[in-house]
């Protein structure tokens, strides 16, 4: 049942906070079995205090690692285990003498190959990070890098550490292989709520971040948000009330903006909000990385959050844009940070606010029921490939652009070429819908800019919001909302042809190219199975050349009526 926060009395709000602090699972479900699962996902509420007791152990290990000559740390993970470390690696400077941190959360063969060719193996350590220990991407990455290390260093296990829950296959593997260290996380913390646990703090400490400062900041935020606190100055409840009222009014395109130095935090928030709220055809669609525009180009479904870092120069800030949004009567919320160590409090505030919003919406924030669809489809695609020796995909060739593609069944009936297919997708897409650009391609700044131009074009010509996510990263992040959230959407998935034969991943029987391609096909089939409009564009091996050709087709299609 939907609850409007503005209709709650102060006493009811305080009671709600108390029930959350008491870990009352009945807030989010009436089903006894589901309630039990929720209770096993509420450890984030008190993990700050638990982690404060072990900071010396973590920092001691970080010091030992630094002194041992390790100069680079590479984290192998996906979703909840990788996005917080990604934020730390992009926002915080690496302390002098500490190793750099690189987050590898992709199955792209070029990125993986470039990584192994660029490292000094005897000075590199890998973190295998997975709550369940069964996630396909970190397992494949581990098998690949462990084999390379075994052929290059005397004791390969000493170049790996694991972060996982107790009793997982990863814990067993780490003990068998003699990993340098195993950090066992509390099992009652879900992946996207794990930033202030070992999953976030160990990678942060390894690059010399002051995790005690982060935790002290988080603890201070907890105190401000606890039951009995002044509601008017309770940051999490204020944010939750704002979001709760906006989503109740169908302002479900949550546009996340941040000052240049802290922009990567929007990727972490995107996962937290999308996976928690995007279910039962409701919830938020986080909009990350859009260019700013004239307020009149935005639809009435927009909600804006601006995270401002103190001392950001006026010319680099979004102050003027935010004022223009408010003058145009868009709901706009400002979060101010004194410095980057305020991230400790920011993380907890968003976690609590998201859990509150899900209560208002009548949604369980601690599951991700639609993520499994793409995973199962990927397995099916790989099984068909291993049986038949070819990928089970039939593409069409656009007679004009010569681009290889295929539309989902809901678009195929009127198929007369790629331009017409895209045009048909746009024609049925309302202005309150959104378009998703989903490249299964290498992380590439030039590609980022090109897709940003496409997003700008679509917003200007069709008036709808746009999202962008690299595959397979988005499968563990916003993919839940794309399948379970608001249904007015169209998606464009990009893959590319191989430019060579890649070696098999040890123990997998396929290469990273095959795995990544199967993940793209699996998500295409998952989206198609629930009647989403989706186009799979298969580019040449020179994917940038292919994307530039596609841009011209998209431009024509977006302008057709």
C-alpha cells in the first residue's frame, strides 16, 4: 500500500524510524518468508559500529601490503562489490606510497587483455570481491588472471585477496589457493548496501584513504537520522520525504547531478536507487551523466538532485542551472558536502532514505527479482553456443546504412530498415518515457562523448529522458529498473564483431568475447520477453566507426514523424 509521507504525523514518522532501527521487516512485506529474507539484509543499519572495531585490522593489512612492494591493486567484482570502490578510486587521491586502485567490472575482452598487458605482475594484487562467491564475471576474471599470475610469479595465491560472505565457494577457493587474505563480511548486508562494510572499506584503505574518518562521518550521520532526532534536521528523512512525494506524483526520472570532482558517486546512487525501487512497474529511473539543458526541454516527470561540494568555483558548479530549474518549478533538492570525507555520511543517508522511499511505495528494497532473468538467458545462450558451435542470433542488414541489427518482436512487425525501426520505437514512446543506450563495448572516453551526443539529440528531438550503461555493469545496477520499473522505455543494445580469436577463459569453455556477447543477447531476450522495445545493433570490429554511422541513422529516425 502506497504511503504519502506528507500525510504522516510527526509521531507516525518517529514510529517509522524506530521500526526501521528495530529491523522490523514487516514494514516492507506481509509475507513471512519474505520478511525472513529482509531481516537478513538489514545489517547495514549497524555495520558502521561493527566496522569501527576492525579498522586497525584493515589499515594494518593495507600498511603491510604497501610495505611488501605492491604498487597496483585490481578489484574484480560487479555491482554492489565494485561500484563503491569505483567511487573511491575516481574521487579520492591515492595516498603517497600506497598502491593505485583499478576496478575491473567488465567482461570486455579488450579491456581484460589491455589490463594483463599493462601490469607488473610481481607488483600487482587482485581483490576478488563477491558476496555470494558465485557471480559469473568475477569468477571468470579470477580464472583468467590467476592462470596468468601462476605462469609469472612464484606464489600466485599471495597476489590475491577475497572479500565474501562466510561459507561461499569463493571462501573455499581462497583457502585452497592460499590467498594473501580473506575478509569475511557480515552475511546480513546486501551488496548495494555494503559500501561501509569490508566490501567498500578494504579497497579504500589499500589506496590510503582514511577509513576511520569515513566511518566517523557515517556515525555522525546515523545520529542525525536516528529515532528521536529532530525530523526537520534529519537528512535521510528529509530526502526520503522529497523523493517519496515526487515518485507518488509520477516524477520518476530521478536526475542525479554532482560537481565535477564527485560525479562518480552518481553511479553508486544509480545502483542503490534503481535496484531498490524499480519493481512492480513503479520506482525511480535514475538519470546519470546527462548534459544540462534549457528547463523547457524537460518533461514533468523529472526530479532533480544536486550534490554540491563546498568550495567548488561558481563557474564549475551547477548553481545557476539549479536556480533555473527551481524557477521553472521543477522539484530540485540540494545536498551539500564539506569535503569528500562527507561521503561516509552521504552513503548512509542514501541507504536509509532509499529504504524509507520503498516503504512509502510498498516495495521490498532488498531484493532484485528481475535481475535473474538476464542471467538465465545468458546461460541458455552459452549452452546453445557450446552445443551448436555458433551464437543463436540472426541479424538483419539495413539496406541503407548496411548496419547489422535486429529488433525485438514488438518492433519487427513494421520492420523496413533500421531508420524505420528506430522511428517506430520513438513514435510510441511518450515524453515521460526514456531511451536507454546499452553498449557492450570497452570503456572508452571517446565512446562516452559520442553517446552523450546521441542522448542530447534524443532529448532535444523527442523530449524524453535518456540513460546509458555499459554492459554487463548495468545488469547488476540499473538493469533491475529497466525490467521491473516504469515500462515506457526503448533500449538500444550495442555489440561488436571480433577482430581476432580470443583465448578461452580457463574453466569456462568460451572466451570473454563470447561471454560478453552472450550477456548482451541474454538481456535482449530478457527485455523482449517482457515486451520492451529493444534494438540490438551489431557493429563492425571498428566499433567507433560503426557508432559514427549509427549516429547518422539515429539522427534521421529521431526527426521523423
